[in-house]
């Protein structure tokens, strides 16, 4: 059992050499692909199939829009909250990057490799929510037909899902590459 005499000693504990770290990496990214901003992928797939078959006003598309009306308010962030989130996130990520890359602390580097893609994912989800809110409002007010709004919503959600898939692949590959490189350079953990 390692001795933790200080915060720096704690941050220098092994990360890339444990199975738990890799289970967290794989598990978090596999769970991320199961929903698009909180809406299960199955609902999006059924709505997309209904739109492809020409049933834009089907109950499946309305079900997707109902889900959106429940989920989107959770992803709306005001200017002050956004600025605070950005400042806190930048501080944490910069601190971890400096400790990981600059000082060679393995846990800080491993945490940075986990948190940076998650920060990008949150930014993508907030952007998607910001783009979907006006579309949903137009459908609720009757300014645009439900089929047209459903098609626009599905198009943006499919693009978002593809971006998240690419992000997860890049994240896992980069983490595996840097973790393997760390293990080769530091075979005994220091």
C-alpha cells in the first residue's frame, strides 16, 4: 500500500496500470452512446424510421418532440452560469494538464484524459440544446408543421450522435496511446 504523505504523493498513484481506470474509460463512453441529450437512442431511431417512411406526423415523432420538451430545459444555461462553468472547467482542466504533462503526475494526466472529452461532450450537448429549443418552440406555437420540425430535429440529433461517436473513438484511442506510452516510459510508475 503506497504512503500518501502529501497531495502530490496522492496524485502520483498508478492509474494507467489498473484495470479500474480502463473500465471507467470504456464504461463511460459506452454509456454515452446510449442517449442523445437524455433521449434514448431507440426513440430517435424509431422516429427516424417513421420519417424515412414518410410518416412525419406519426405518434413516434410526436413522442420524440414530447421527450425534447421535457429534456431541453435541463440543458439551458444562462450567461452567468455558462461563464462560471467555463471558468471552473478551464481552471480544473488547465491544472490537471500542467500537473500531468508538466510535472509528470500520472493520476493528473489520467484525469485530464477523462475530463477533457467530457468537457467537449457537455459543450456539444449545450450547443445542440440551444439549436433545438427554437425548433421545438416553433412546433408548439404552430409556426412550422410537425413533420418539418421533426425532420430538422432528427437531422441535428443524428449529426450530434455521429460527433459523439467520433469523439468517443478519439478519446479512447488517445487515452490508450498515452497510457501505453506512459507505461513504457515509466515501467515502475515513477
